């Protein structure tokens, strides 16, 4: 049983309002999300102004619901810490969460801690795997991030490699938009790719010839666009499933080949995956097979812990607090905060 120490966490860095209540490091009492996907999908991507307005509408009713479901009837006596994502992310979105958290901290007279969103994604794995401890390699792949991070200790991170241009999730979203499939593209392409043939289109694996841990997905997105235009010009019918499968093969190959390089470079044997793209079924399958072959300890969070949520922010905030890190009521969002 975890010690009694209750963290209330808020996540609002992009287009999901999340609130969670965590006891100690592992015992999640409740976590809920108000998703904005339906509103943004008509524009094919996140509209920042709309996102902040929707966070503002959702946050207090969501807080009420989460407190009720977690059995918190007297927040002042039951809550010990307020954790909030304070960067990186969209400024207007972050501001809503940070202001709500500051108001709560002041009203309840509780400490507040600003949590880095990427550190949160890393902690999605800590929260779901009690056996995971550093050092390990953490791969964060989402709509805004493609980062390979060496976790030396909790709180001590080294960037091993990242993308030169688009994030991997962004590439999924853009390819989906080109094909008119909807937003967010990742889950849609994931499903369609299962029905398609990976060899129908030949897309080169980006940067497969460099000996550096680095990524580039914008050329791959352009290659998909060109393939679609060519087919349309020649009035040749094509199958979206085949296109999705071929795109996904190149994207995943690129990620996996650089993960392999990073594992060799850093000499660690444990690997974690997180961020929205970590929910991808083909990626999970391929990495599991490779880990079995190369004797890596692979940690994959459950799918609902891959995409943005406040439970991971609570876990990261609690751990930072226990390491002695503190914020105060002057806390401000930092949209480009880096943890290394
Ligand atoms: O972590 P997340 O919820 O938000 C960011 O911090 O960006 O990730 C959202 C991203 C989107 O780009 C979405 O298309 C992608 O994750 N995604 C997926 C899948 N589920 C979500 N990409 C590939 N396959 C999936 N199953
Ligand atoms: Zn995220």
C-alpha cells in the first residue's frame, strides 16, 4: 500500500483537458479527460484559440467530477499537492491549466509544482510499471514530439536524438489530412494499415543512411502527397489501406532503426515508449518482437496512458516533489521548456 499523499494534477498543454488524483507514486484514484477532438477535427488539426477557450469551459466541471469520483469530499484536508503541466505546449492552453492550479493551491493552501509535459510522458511508464527503474531509454513519440531520451535517474535526462522537422504523430496527422481521412490521423491510419499491403507503394525510410539518432518525417509526408497526386493525374484508382500500410512501414522502420542505434550508443537494456504514437498497434508489435530478439526489457504503457492525460503529470509531479523540487504562486507557463 502506498503512503497517503494525494496529488491533484491538471494537464492542458494541447487539446485535452485532463485532471487526475494520485495517491503516492502508483495508486491512481481517478483520472478523467475532456477531449476536444470533435471540435478540432472539422479544421483538420488543433486550433490554438479554440483549444484555450474549450479548456476554460471544461476545467472546473471536470474538476468537480474527478473529486467526486475519487471520494475527495474535503479537498483542504485530503489533498497534499497540486501538480500542473507548465510546458512545453500551446501558451493559451497551458495558461488555463496553470491559472486553475494556482487558484486551487492558493485557496487550499497547498504546495504547487510545475511539471514538464515530456517528463509526464516518461512517467506514464513509471506509473504503469512498478518494476521500471533507471537507467533506461525513453522514446516519446506524439503529435508534437519525437525524442529519444536517456533517463539516467528520475529527474536527470539526456537528449540522444530528435526530429529535424515534423514529429511522427504530426506526419500521421498530415498524411491523414492529404487522404481526407480525418483528425487525429494516427488511430485512423493504424486501423486502415492492417487491411493494406506494405509493399504497394515504395517510400524510402528517412535518414536510414546516417549514423546519428535523428529523424525527419516531412519528406515522407511529401512522398505520400506526390504518390497521391500522381495516381490522381493518371486517373489510376488506389487503395487508401495500401497507402497507409506503406507509409506506416517507412515511418516505423525509421523509428525502430534509430532506437536500435540509440540502445547501442547508450548501452542500456531497458526501453520505454510513450506519447500518442506509442498506442500504434504495428509499432507495439514490431518493438515487442525486436525486444525479444535482442533481450531488451521493453515497457509499453496501456494505450490510454500513451495519449495526453493528467495521471502521468501527477506521477511526475509527485516524484519531483519528493526530490525536493518546488514551484510557487509566481509559476508561469513555458511553451518551449526543455528537460535536458
Ligand atoms: O501524446 P498526444 O496525445 O498529444 C501530444 O502531446 O501531441 O499524441 C497525439 C498524437 C497525434 O498526432 C495522433 O495522431 C497520434 O498521437 N496517435 C497515433 C495513434 N494514436 C494517437 N499515431 C499512430 N497510431 C496510433 N494508434
Ligand atoms: Zn503529449
